C-alpha cells in the first residue's frame, strides 16, 4: 500500500466468542474483540490513536464513541464510522495509517442475532434492536408492497438462466466452507459436518438457495490493529503487510432494482488489486472469498479467477470429492476458517483474521505451508471491499 | 392487516405514488436525453440534467429475473418479477407476476402491466403474455 510511500500492516487480531448466543450484548462483543486485538498487537493501550467501526448496517452495532468511552482510550486523533461490509472498517484504517492520520488504528465490527433475524431471536427480550429502516438507496418503500424481495436471489436466478449454474455448483462452495469449519475450533459449525447429499436435500427457501446457502447468524465481533510496516518491526507478531486495498463500486448499485451488476464491480476491484500490488491470482496461496450467500461467493470466484459464466466447470475442476474441499488452480484453498457459512456471520471479517493467521503461520491444522499472499474479498454491490495481504 | 402505501415518500418519489393513486405507472424520464430513470432520482444519471419529467411507459415488458416470495401461511407463494420494460435495457419494475406458476417460471417471458388494489392504492402487477 503506497500512500506516502509507507507500507501498512495488520499487527493485531482479536475476536469475541462466535456463537448462537454469546450471553453478551452487542457492545460487549465489540469490546471483547477490540481488547483482544490490542492485547494481541502488543501496542500499549495509550498508543492506540485511531478507531474505526461500522454502523449504518442492516443490523445495528455500536459506533466508535462507544468503544472509546468503554475502553478508556484517551488519545484518539482519528475516528471513522464506515458503511458495510465489515472489511470497510479495515480498509479505512489502512488509509488512515498510510496517510499519517493516526499511528495505530483499531478497526472492529460486531454482529448480533437481533430480533429481526429469526423467530427464536424474537422471543429473547435482550435482542430487541434499535428501530429504524436501513435504506441508503432510498428505494425500500417501492418494494415494500412485494415484501422487500432480496435482489441478490434474483441475481442468482439470472445467473443460472444465463450460464446454467446449478445447486451442485453452490453446494461445492457451501460444503468446502463447512468442511474447513470442522478444523476451526472457534467456528459455530465446528462440530457439524455437512455432506453434499445433505446440502442437496435441503429445502429451497428462495430457489435455488436453501438456508444452508446463507451465512450463519451469530453473536460475534472481530477487530484488527493496523500500523506502518516500519513500526510493526518493533512489535511481537509477524506483520501481515497490505499490498493493495480497494472498495470499487460500478454498475447498478441497488439491492432491490439492479442487483445484477455485482460482478462488474468485483472485476474492477480485483483488477485494481492486481495492478496496484503487481501480483496476480497465480501468486495467491489462499483466497478468502466473501460468502454472505454462496451465490455471492460464486460470482467473486468468477471475478478473482477471471472465469465469468464458467463457474460451473471451474468449480468442478477444482473440486476434491474425497476431502469435500475446493482447490483452485490445483493448489489454492478457499476460506480455510470456514467462511461466514461455516465460522459464522461477522460479515466477512473472519476472512481478514484468517488471512493474518495464515501469513503468521498460526492457522493450526488449516495452515497452508509457507503462505505468502492471501486475497480477501468482501461484500457485494454496492458495498465491496478487498485487499491483498502478504507475509512481512 | 390494512397497510397504506407508501411507507415513505420524498421529492423524487411523490409523482410515482400520485400516479398509483390513479392506477397509472408514472416513471421519471430525462427531458434532455430521454433516459428513463427508475427508481426515481433527482438528476439524470446519463447526462446530469435536473430537468426530470414524468411519463407512463407502454406497460410491455419481459421477465428478466424473479423470486419466489412466501405470502401467507398455507397460501401458495407469489412470483415477484424484475420486469424489464421494453422502453430501455435494464429499466426494471419489481412487481408480482400473475398467470405464471411458481414452479414453472420462464425468464424472458412477455409481460403486460396491470394493477391491483392493495392497502388503499393501486399497485403494479404484471401478467404473463402480451396485451391483447
């Protein structure tokens, strides 16, 4: 990442527990993640001078002021409250440190099973969300008469129509992520194997998607600490250096009316990462692909590997039926933590933390030998984020 | 449950909702470059003109994509369509599609605009087939 010529790195990572019921408020979860990331980084609390979070999300969380006050951070000179997806809080922190707006930024995001998530959550009086519609495209009233349909599902229908994409294709993504989650002790699906047969037997709630195609709603928060690569040399962890980051948006950007253009944005974002870093997909050792729905991951894979409309054959070529995992180009695994589908929904933040673990060499049984470069992509149109992290 | 639409109206969408009170689909259209604009916007995305007029499209469309949307318990689900109006590529109206079974939806099918009363207003609904 070259702004003023200084490279920037992730030097600390932290997480709350990830579970269906963490027994903590959404604020408590955020504080767990932020504290753990700062402790992990080795940066003294009073040196933390930047804080970035995400609000304006479909499911509310806590803003930076809450974290600053609750954790007694006294020296904040840069703060930011970004729009989703979760990696936006990280890319903002990267920019702030690169620009010299602060020296040590902590960037967090928290997710919570609010009452609007499910019938079960509605029965819990501790899960009532702050009220207020999330409608930044100002279009929701136009689709409320038809039940606010999710344009992402219609985008998948269109993809299947144009390219012949099938449930088996999506199943490979879901089963890959669930199998990796079995190796992640923190994953919400750590103890829940899922076979391709199980996947294909699941009822299609929004055809061709089933509940298994959606990321798992959980109580969970994550955070990172970012500083310059130069300062990182004095800290205990091997830094994950940011080679490039992007938040590209193009094409139609409305969740309801024109959710069909995500791929165009993904391509702009991915091309920017390659051009800025001088790296290519061939240089990647792991790809952590956003999977809010398996269908979003499918189009991200098409963009990352430049195989538009060919996902079906590409996934088939990459599929190992014995392990139930994907291996792109014969060697690149996807989302070794289990993704949002296997680890739980922190809206793609787990993809960032897992990239750092892989680059530090601390991913346990999931470790990819000598992993040097990881691609992380996050979100969907109109909220995209991505980065390439490298072992420092 | 009686619902009155819209739940919110602003300077850009008022003409759309006023049109539906009279069972007319009124969309924004740039008077400078004739680009149709929906959802409604204050400025033309093509030429940046502020001169936004309002017109009714022909009502002819094709089904670009769809969703199977649950309705009430024990009732069959509804097909919600992204109707691509013949006036312009990717000019969508999102509305229910009638005359098409939810287990046999055909992307690319011809659609014709109609209306149905719901919550005290006439809302757009498409039916399969061309206008007779």
